[in-house]
C-alpha cells in the first residue's frame, strides 16, 4: 500500500512515503578530507543544512565564511548535488564586535552560533558569559536584523548530566532580555529542556537529533563503552528520552530536526580521549521514518523535517519531494575506511529512493 503521509488514514500500512524535501538545521560539515565525505552524505538527503561554524579557524568573519561556503558548494556540485544550499552561521565569541554580526547578516548568514567556552568540539573560543555587557550589542543587532541565535545549551562546568538543565536559566534570561530575538536551543536531551522551551514565548525553539530519539546513557556506558554513541550533550535517562520523543511527534512547531551529524575519524573516537560527536547523516532519514512509524506518527514527519524549521528561520519551504520506501538495507560498517556511522552494520527498514 502506498500513499501520501499527509493522509492519516493511509499511514497505517504505508510502505512508501513522499514528503516535501527536507532541511537539517544543525550539521557539522567539517573541513578537507572529512568535508569531502560529510557534504555528499548531507546533500544526498537534505536540500539545505545549517552549517556549524566550529571549524579551525572558526567561522568568525566574512573571509572565513565565504571561503568555507565556497568549499562546501564546490564539493556539493562535484558530488552531483548542485541544488544543495548551505545555510551559514557565524560563531559568537567573547569580545565580538556587533558590526561583524551585521556584516554576516548582510552576507546572508542566517544564524549566530554560541558555544559556551569548553562545552564541546573546538569550543576553546566561545562565550564565557552570556550576560556580559559586551555581548548585549551583538544580541541586539541580531534581534533587530532577525538573525537567529543558535545555542549549544550546556554549562560546561556543571556535572555532565546536569549541564543542559543548568543552562536553562541562561535561556530564560536571553528570551526575557531580548524578547524579539529568535533563539534555538540545539539538540535538546532532557525533559526539563522540553518543558522550558514549551513554556517560553514563540521566539524560542529547539532542534532534536535522530540519535537522541534512540539513545539513553546506558547505550553509551551501560555495557561496554561505546564511543560511537558518545556526543554532547550526552544521552540521558529513559524519562528524558520519552520527553524528547514526545516533543518530536507532538506537532508543536517549536521542535524541528537538526541532525548534529558530527563525523570524527575512528582513531579519534576509539581512544583514551575520544571526541564527542556521532555521524548520523547516512542513516537519519531511515531512522526518522522508523521512529515516526513506530509512534504511528508518520503524518507528522514532514512538518518536523521540512516545515517547522524553515518557518522559524523565515525561509521559504523547499520545493520538490523526497520518497522513502520500506525496504531493508544494511548500514555500512565504515565509510572511507575511517568514519564509523551511527547504527553501523545494522539493518534499517526504510530507505530513500527518490528526490525530485
Ligand atoms: C559536535 C562536534 O563534534 O563538532 N559534537 C557533538 O558531540 N555534538 C559539536 C557539538 O554540537 O556539540
Ligand atoms: Zn553540533
């Protein structure tokens, strides 16, 4: 049986689903060799991706941003994805000049990304205090220009399981101080974050990753240590995951998809000081379909991946469609001999068959 997932009656036994093309509102496309692997995997399934700026040197000025965007476009074109659109972000750092943000906006960058210093990969430079007077001008400039503030919402000095919850008072402070500033709390993992985002005004939204719909802390450290399930924020409890899952299928436009696909070399994951980040872009569409189907919510998938994010960012909806069919496929154990994907070697139930 086939049909559109927008028709609830047809969903029950669907083996084929077609939606508007998708957006990924949080992707790490990396640099050099990793960039050449990450870009085609994202562009194969996503029409647009919000590109994280935590490269080296970070995307803190127009020169780096333009060069990085061109590199991404070049790889996308050469891999057969000429329509792929990287949505660029600028990294917000201590002491930043508000003029830099205005320039970034004029250049077409849609968001400023703020990492608390030390929170995650390549965040040596970031924000040490969101309330510092110097940043006020930066946030005001973004608010006035309609530029989104995307935040890695963790307090790095708090105990690791508490880091996200401890950030919520900063989120509330930002939302109160800058009432028109659009803020996205990235990759939420806790019930408390879901509740905070729901209770704050419509200027505050959140992204949800695919791995946080599947993992709890036990999948990382409950048996043998699994470095390929290690990411920031770390997966939490069953109750937290249930809240995040409910938010994803709720139909509430505050919650939309951002993969946080973050490839690292295998040797940098499987070692004594393993990097945080999970490479999910090759499996994200299959797993999203599987998850929404398991919750009898396939009719909500399209809004989650192709409507709510675009509307929050004030972007036009994608044209064209993407089609998935229910057919088993085996996830490769490794890509290009050095990147282990999420669900490596497992058999997934849905696959993308067509984009038009
Ligand atoms: C990301 C990375 O590796 O760049 N890692 C991760 O665990 N998610 C950075 C980030 O988003 O925290
Ligand atoms: Zn990320």
